[in-house]
C-alpha cells in the first residue's frame, strides 16, 4: 500500500470524524434561526462529501478504481465497507439536492427525513 495514499485516507477520515461529530451534536438541538439552519445544512454537506471521499481514498489504496461518488458507494458496499448502500445513496442524493436548492424549507425537511 502506498504510504502517501494510506496517510491521505487516514487524514480524510479524521476530518470526516470531526465533521460527523459536529453534525451529530447540533442536529439534536433546537434550531432557532436561519444562521443555525444554514450551519446544520453545511455540516451535512461537508460530512456527506467527506464520507464518500474517505471511502474512495481507501478503496484506491486497495487497488480499486472509482471515479464518482455513486460508484464509490457501490464498490464500498460490494467490498463490505458499508452495510446499507441504499441509505448511503439516499444521503448522496440529499446532499446533491442541498447543493442545488436555494429554498431551504423543503431541503431542511428532506435533511431530517434521512
């Protein structure tokens, strides 16, 4: 395993872990204003992005070639790295929706249904 690739996925995993902990911490709190809502949505987007990228980096250290988030999730599921591929795909779709949606009300509703 290439040392730089190995350290890359580990570093990205540490970033993912920090992001996930922040997302988890703040999604259990009451959100009172637009700034807080925007922050939670940003945490979700960042965590989702890091999640598939850490999987991609790890899969590449194992010799797989994956080029997209969806392909990465499918390969991670097939390799046994993740248990519920369907939930991961749904999260990816919600992340894509959040990036391309400018009305946060339906977005916020979909975010909490994940």
